C-alpha cells in the first residue's frame, strides 16, 4: 500500500507539468504520421512560437522530438539546424552556457555540410549571447567572424546582417565613424537584395547614430525616408520609432515646433503600439527638453513628471519580468527534481516489497526487532520534522525582514532622488528669473550639485545593493550630464576615463561625487575658452600608499584638463564656495587635495587606506 501511495503522489505532482506540455503533445500527435523532415521543420517552427509565448517546457518537448528525428536522419545540415533552435531556446531562458554549447555543435555540423550561410548566422548569434553577458571583446570578435565567413563565400544577405550588427556594436563616441561606415555598406547590400524591412530598420538605427555624430541634416533625411516607407507599406512599428526619435534631431536643429508636433504624434500612437510605456517615456523626455529650450519651465516640469512616471514604470516592469522568469525556472526545476526523487523512492519501495514477499519466514523472525526500530525511526523523524519546521520558519522570517529592509531603503533612495530632482527643477526655474548673471550662475552651480547627489540616490535605488555605489557607472554618467549641461557635444571633447569598477560605501561615494562635480564644473566653465580641442582626463583608482595597512588600498582621484592653467598659489588661498566645498569634503574624507598647473590644470585627491578602513570599516580592493 505504501508503494501505491507513493505512485499516486508521483502522478499528482507530475500532473501540472503534463498540463503545461499539453500544447506540445497536440503538435507532436498531429505530425506523427508525416515524413521526418517535415516533423523536424514543424517542431522548430512551433518551438519559436512557444518561446515567444513563454512556454519553455513546450518548446523543450518539441525540440527533443526534433533532436531524436534529426539524429536518426544522420544529415549534418539537418542536425545542425536543430542544434541552432535548441541554442535559441536556451538563450531565451538565459541559460547562456548551454546555448553556447548548442551553437558550437551547430557550427561543427554545418561545416561538415558546407552550409556557410548558416555558419555566418550562428557566429553572429554567439555574438548576441556575449552581448547579453556583457563580454564586449568576444561580442565584437564573433561579429567579425560572421562577417569574414559571409565575405569569403560571397553571401550577400549574411554579410548585410553581420555589418548591421557591427554598426550597432560600434555605435559609441570612440568608434562612431566605423559604425557609420558599416551601416552605409550594409544599406547598399540590403538594397541590392531588395530587403526593404532590413534596409529601413538599419536606416532608422543609422539616423540615431548620425544624430549622435552631429550629422543632423543627414539624420533628418534618413528619418523621413523611413517614415515615407512606413506610410507606404503600413508599418506602424517603424512610424512609432520615427515619431519618438526624429524630435531629438529637430531639437538640435532648433526647429522646436516640428519637434513638438512629432513627439505629440508619438504620444497619440503610444496606446496602440507594442511598447506603449517606453514610447510615453521617450516622448515626454523630448517634450521636457523642448519646453526648457522654449523657456516654458512650468510646462517642462509637468512633462518631466510624466517622464519620471513612465520611466519608473519601465524599470518596475523589467524587474517584475526578471522576477517572474526566475521564479518560473526555479519552480520548474523544483518540480522536476521532486518527480525524479519520487520515481526513485517508488522503485526502491517495489524492490523492498519483492524482498519482503520472498523472505516471509525471515520477516517473522525479525518482526520484533523491526517493530522496535520502527518506533525509534518514527520518533526521530518527528523530532527532525519539528526541528526543520522551526528552522524553516526562522529562515523565512529573516528573509522577509531582509526583503522589507531592502525595499524600505530602495524607497528611501527613490524619494530622496525625487525630492532632489524637484529641488533641481526649482533652482533651474529660479535661475531663469534672476537678472544678475553672477547670481544666476551661482544658482545653476547649486542645481548641478543637487543633480550630482540625485544621481547617486538614483543609482542606489536601481541597484541590488542599496548601500554601495558602482563608481565606474556613476562617474561616466556624471561626466556626460555635465558636458550636456555646459553645451559640449560628446564627440567634441577628448574624454579619457580610467575608472576602476569599485563599489564604494555611500558615505564615501557622496563626498567623492561632490568633489568630482566641482572639479569637472570648473573645467567646463573656465578651461576651454581658448582651446581648439578640449581634453579631459578622469582617473579614479586604488593605489598602494606604502603604509602598513595589511594589503588595504588607498583611493586616488585625478582630474586634468588642457586649458591655460591656474595660479596654484591663488587657488590655495581661494575663498570661493566651490574651493571651500572641495577642501571641506577632502578633510571630511581624511584625504588631501593638490593642484598642478604645468600642462593645463591637474587636481589630485588622495585618501589614505587607513582613513578608508578606520572611518568606514571598508577594505578597498581592485575588482
């Protein structure tokens, strides 16, 4: 009877998984009588559909049938395509190691089949996986390998796809010219093979790159060509992206009325688009900047509040999706493990039953001993169950309290960031009403200091660690925000950033961030008036200060420009608010600030390891 009860439990636990696989079974039953090659193609097609619907169990089921048939088929090209689909399913489940294994097997099989178009596509897909895990070196390497494969065998469509991916890969200030060259060549190839969809999607991305590169007229022409084609063939997705991106170019061209019109068209279409929240966010962002440029700061503040609302909605949706996906994978793994364990237990019970039937005589002899052991085991199991229950309840309570504390800290940082954003907006509005330029500039400087602190709280509530800040991301974002505030285009400044990926305690990060804000503001305000090509170095790293600190590392911040320099003696006796703030924050950190003016102006902040350890109980190491 015990073995039967275990079998029933096994069936009940498996029932949920069988229901989830019902759609897969319907597909497999409907094609069972068809030829193997037809079954394989159908399984691959339905696997893609199941993945799009989030039915990963069903996708795995049909792909296991396809793998079985392709293995029996024996043709390397057919089996290679099955492994490609298996890799795609694994990638969408974020099982990147398994996806890479499948893609590599597919490449080996396609080389045996001399299917070079498949090989080129697989190399690019491997590049996509490295993009997901943030490995930019391998991402670029595999895109280049896919391009080399396509060019070697003169595969025009594969070459166009590889070039399109390389254009996106290189879309950054350091390689923007390469990105434009790649996209120009890819557009020629798409036109050659009459791939209108690929051509106009790439043209839309190229328009964004041209805007970032300062090629504003070319960017506008590209957007309008995309819009004409989308109207002609009725492609609403292309229209939506033109409506929310074209205003950025028109804003830079100072054509504010047109920019506003297209942004509002984007808002009108947002409820009918596939990405309504994201389109609302982008549209309100550009409308905020248009209103600021028109001097309508009240309307700008209203738009900014709408932007912040939709931006937070996007972030919340992304985090919710990640949590749901993780929970789904966890529950599936738990249920599969339980089914396997129950099957093992049931088999063991069957063997025990046969042993009992065969040894009835021995059982009669040992029944007294077994009865005593049974009572001991029962008592021990009851004690273990009570202990496990208490431990589980304690662990659950601790986990709940930790989650509540983290949520409260994130909400605190979120509210602080929002309050600082409102203060920043009020300061910007106040500065516009001041007649005294010196007073207006002082208010704007204060606004930038508030934004520097708001940026810290913004990153803290977005991150997983609510008490430590990733300085590499923060410094990069602060530098670009200040460049934009002082009307410096990103590609007009030679910005050199040597920033280690350090996680700093918030009590250290805030003073360092404010000091860096003052030094960068000083450079953008005074250093480049007579400089043909501005240069700015930001170096933030750990160093060994030579003290007996048991391997602990000190902090060093360097900011250097190529301006005419300053009088270091006068700076040392300076009495401006910025000077007093830098000196005061340096002392607060237990550090020293020095300035050199031999080649431009070079500020260096040094915080000894002993100060970091004693004040904040933090040991810095290079990550």
